[in-house]
C-alpha cells in the first residue's frame, strides 16, 4: 500500500498546472516563455498575476492533497511518502518526459500539510528572503536550506532528515539559477530573464 501511495502521489504531482493554466489563459506554451520553467514564477513573467497565483496554489495544493489523503487513509508514514512522491512528480513529471518544475510550491504545500507550523516557517522564510532580495530562486534556496533546521528546532527530527533530501533536490533543480546568482545575472521577481 505504501508503494501504491507513492506511485499515485507521483502521478498527482506530475500534473503540470503551470502548463495547464497558461493554456487556459491563452498564454501559450509556458515552456517557451522566460526561463522555460512550468512553475508560478515563470507564469508570472507572462504578466498575468492571476494565472501565476493559480499555478502557485495548484502546485502547492497537489502536494498538500497527496499528504492529507494518504494520512487519512494510511497514516503518517504514508503521508510522508505521498508528499515526497508528489514533489518528485512535479520535478520529474511522467506527462512531460520527466522535464518538470523546480518543486518549490509543491515542497511548501507538502510541508504545510505534513506539519503546518513548519510549513508556515518555511513560507515566512521564503517571503522574508523575497522581500529583501526580490529573487525567487534565492528565496527558495534559503527556505529549503533552513527548513530542516526549523524542523529540528520544533522537534521533528525524522521529518528533518526527509527535508534534507528534498532540499538537496531543490538545490539540484536550481543549478542554472545558482550559476546566474554567482554571476550576478539572476532576474528579479516579475522580470524576464
């Protein structure tokens, strides 16, 4: 059942809401806009804030839904497996030839459902970093790096280990952003790269 839970969550996570929303709003193929990413930050680069917000909510929601449904049916271990499955599905979606998003919104939605105080701290970390730097990728990296520390501080040591793995994947998915950050060329929120 745990394996099945992971597979179903992965398939849910694979739904490319940025692509779906961009098509629904007549914005074209989001993979041909800005950075080419399917996430909310790139949808925002089209200038459509409503589409970007919907993408953010749906990408976060699929992580949260996977966690909450698995917890309700099978318990906490299944919830963590489902959260990771949805996150992995967003990053490497079956429906797009395993070329997906960077996973930040799905990661945050998963955290909010797994342990809402931790999720709120991670979201607050992203918001503070974004307010200071106006760089979405840097904010995501800071939030992913600090989330395991927040988990340890709140007494969720088991979850902290899982967050290190998910955070490592976020850093891996942000390699081009990290190169641009080091070169001082990373675009600010709402601007085209």
